[in-house]
C-alpha cells in the first residue's frame, strides 16, 4: 500500500508506477531531502508537535539512512515514486511507527520545493568556483601576452591591432557578469518554502524561521501558494547557465578558428585534442566543438522548463516534476564543460609570431593613419576619405601602408610628412590607445591588476 493510499481500493498499475515515478532521477536529491527532514523533525520537537524523544529518534534514523545511501547499501523502490517517499519508507522500516510522524505539518509539495532550492544553492556555489578557476586561467594568458599583438576583428574581417591579453580579458568580463548573475540568483533561491504545506500551510504551530536558520536560508517565503508553485529560481539558474555556455561557445568558436591551418594562432595540447579515424594528419579541436555543441543542449533545457511552466494554474501540478531532469542535465553539462575548457586554454601554445604577422595584414592601421590626419587639423570625414583612397592605391600596388613611400602618400594628400610612419606601426597603434579599457600595455596592466584583486576578494 502506498503511503498516500488510504482512500484507494486498488493498487496502481505497474505502468502507472513507472510513468509516475521520479526516483530514477531525483534520487540525487537524497542528502537535501534528509537534511531538510532533520531540520523539520528538530522543529517539530522544539514546538512540542511531537515529543523531543520522537524527534531525536527520527533524526538518528535519518542520519543512519544518509550513511546507508552514501555507502551504497540502499536500493530505491520505484513504487515509492520519489526520493521523499523512499526516505520516509526507509525511516519507517528502520524506527517503526515513530517514522510516520515525520511528515506532520508538511507536504511533498513544499518538501520538493525545499530540496530543489537546496540543490540549486549548492550548484550555484560550485559553478561559481569553476568560473573562478577559468578566470584564473584567463589572467594567466593575459599576463603572458600583454605585448602579443594580434588582429582584432569585426564581421570576421581584420579591423584594428590589439593584443591577445586585451582579447582574452573580454571573456574575463563575460564570466564576471556570469558570476554576478549566479550570486543574484542565489539571493532569490535562498528563501525557505518549507511550511507552506500542500498550498495553504497547516494548523500546527510550525516555526519556519527556526527551520530556515537550521538550513542556512536567509528567510522564508511569504505566500504559501507561491512557495509550492514557484520554479522561477530554477529557470533563472538555467538562464544563467545558458549565458555561461553561450560565452564558452563564443570562446570555443575562436579557438577553433585560431588552431586551424589558416590562422595558426594557437596549438592545442595533445591531451585536449583528438584525431581522425581515416586521416592520420588530423588534430581536431573536439573539446571546443563539443562545448559549442552542448550549448544547444543547455538552451533546450531552459526552453523546456519555460514551456512546462507557462500554462500551469496555481498551485502545485504534477507537470512540475519535469523541472528536475533538465536542471540536473544542465548542471552536469557545465560541470564537465567548464573544467575541461579551462584545462584546454591553460595548456594551449600561443604562436605569437603568427599573430603579429597576421595583424600586419589587412590595413589594420588605417584608422591610426586617419587619426594622424585629424591631429594635423584635417576633419575626420575628410581624413577618412583620404585614407580610403590610400588603401585602395596600396591594394592596387600590393603594398601595406608602411611600405608606401612618402611621395606616394603625398600624391593622395600633401599634408603627409615622415612622422606618419611612427603613428602606424603595430606597436604604436596598440600602445597609443591608452583610454581606460583599451588595448595599450598601460591600460591592460591596470585591468589585470583590478581583476586579480577581484579574484582575491572572491576567494575570501
């Protein structure tokens, strides 16, 4: 007989048990379910809803069950449906009828809401730490490549010279925002729903604030209906994870370009590359490609939960059982993707000469040539047109701007003099951009200092 089976005259069919059961995936919530039950039983004893002796026996039994599960001595029962009923069933088997008092004053509706919130809190902290390690790897690359000049791109066309340090620090900022989003999500997750009951609380004198303090929640939810029907925190977390994967995917896309024979900017370590089953020369960036591919999986999980929730009336509906598999899958995906991506970029070899050589092509210093004219009293739009003509002339002559003679410059505009050459070297193009947030050595060193302090403070 099911623990809820009092008003039923038949056992559910095996088909119903299999379809209705969630134990095959929600068993991973076991420790959160047990911690929540320990806090609930402790509160029941404190409030004299059950005796202190009964509360102590329940707590002792729950701790033994926790150890049994972690020692792999428990086989979960599909007919008990979910982790909550499985734990309660195990408790009754272990300590007898006193175990039947554990569920006093609560429902599976507020119980599962608690378990998932506890899970999300833990995983937010875990993923934040993985991002911290990724940011440390990015800082390491930046510190070693402050003077590594490379082409910056717009529209995948060479635009202006920058440094590799400046380029990778853009991703540092993305992951910084990701961490801020995670912590913001944590605040809204960190409120206790337990005590809401099925949807309308209970007549027992529960002390919800006491339970919140036992479980390290900042406070309690303020509406019992919302408490059991809210999955905003899961959706928000999955949204934050989707953005993290989007940033990893963008970085992966560039790594894939950079290690191609056409770019040859980086070389991936053998530990983080794969080969071809037919072409012996191949060294493929499969890790970066898989990160890029798994991003769609995480997006799909978010969209799936949004779709599940969009038409649900208040309060709890069984549809909400579908919130967990997608959440767990996204967490598992990030838990694999972030560490291996971190190792991949931490071990890759930077081909500085190739980057520098590439930056010298494509007229990436054309803007600086225009700026030279502006500094010599030529209106910007006129300067823009002059350099455009000069670039067209250089293309026709198969030369770079540095290779043009002063006479050729003067044929386009008499304003040019020999100082133009000092302004269009790659080094000048980079290091004259001293605006805060720019690519100059001075600016990048300042940003690295700020970001290293950020990482130190985040570690405390």
